[in-house]
C-alpha cells in the first residue's frame, strides 16, 4: 500500500489540516470493528497503490481508538462523522466526502482527479 500516516493525536491532525493549504489531503476514517469499513479500507488500499503519483497526502484515523482525532476532524471540516468515511481536504476546506459502500476505487479516483486536477 502507498504511504499514509496514521493519526493518533489531535496535534497530528491539526498539522495535516494546515498542510492541506499546500497539498490536498485525503482522510480515511476507519472503524476496526466494522465489516463495511474493512471493505472500504480494501478499496482505499487498492486505490492508494495505483495513485501514489497524484501528489496528495493520505491519513488514516481509527475512529474507535482515536475518538478525539475523529471529533477534531468533524469540527474542523464541518463534515458530520460517519465510518467508514473519506474526506478530501483542499486549502483547509472539505471539498468532497462519502461514506460506507460509496467508498470505492472508482469513486476515489474520479473525485480526487476532479477536485485536484490530476
């Protein structure tokens, strides 16, 4: 799988969020206890392998283990929490998000390319 950072602290999230002003950021919120999330995680992983050259950042948040980080993401982006969920952040704003079965290789590829001009 391509490189991504697992966020475990609110400080790490704040840094990643600030960096979205320079480089778009794709956030994957993952529930380690949910089979739907496991399927979405697989789709995200396949997409990451093929999309390393898009020049965007990737972060993973385990929503059960890192609840404060998940809450901080909701507060900063204004996107109501769901899991699994992906949020594309560009210039400090959520420009796209989806959740559950809508997290597919094709939806990730289409939306990131559309919003990031890649």
